[in-house]
C-alpha cells in the first residue's frame, strides 16, 4: 500500500458492489470497455458544447461524466486483476521519470519514446 492506494482500494470496493457479472468474466469486461468509450464520448460532448458552441461549462455534469469514466476504468482494471491505486501510482511514477522538473513543451518535444509500449497521445 502506498501513494493513492488506500483511497482507490476503497473506491474499487465500491465499484465492485455495482458491477454486473463479477470481476473475472470476459463478457462484462468487453461491456466495461464499451461503457468507457461511451462515457469518454459524453465528456467530449460536454467539452465540445463548451469550447465549440459557447455553452457555459456545466461542472456538475462534467463531474458526473468523469465519475462514470472512472467507474469503468476501475471495473476494467479489476476484471484484469489490477487495482486502481497501483495503476495511478505507476502512472505518476512514469510521468515523474518523463518530466522530472514538471511538464514543459521543450521536454515533451525532446523526450525519447519509452521502451515499452508507449502510445501516441500519452501526457
Ligand atoms: Mg454518463
């Protein structure tokens, strides 16, 4: 247990309480992946209306949609035997190595690809 672990362990338990089909079946895992894409789309739509159509940003709605995204991330992680706290910690460690002095455009432009599976669009 470490950084972020306790909070996400409790969150993972709350997600398990509302998951359909258990944490190990493959069909729910595929459903969770589709749910994640759908909820990410809902976040993008809110931002499109704000940035592209001039609507006020609805922080309450954005909070709910980001919460839906987080729920699906936890559900997928648990279906794969992973814990959200471990994922968050690994991500923070990766970004600390990538940007030891914090993000800068120069550091982003000049960084070398990670040797293992880096995807375009990583922060
Ligand atoms: Mg939603």
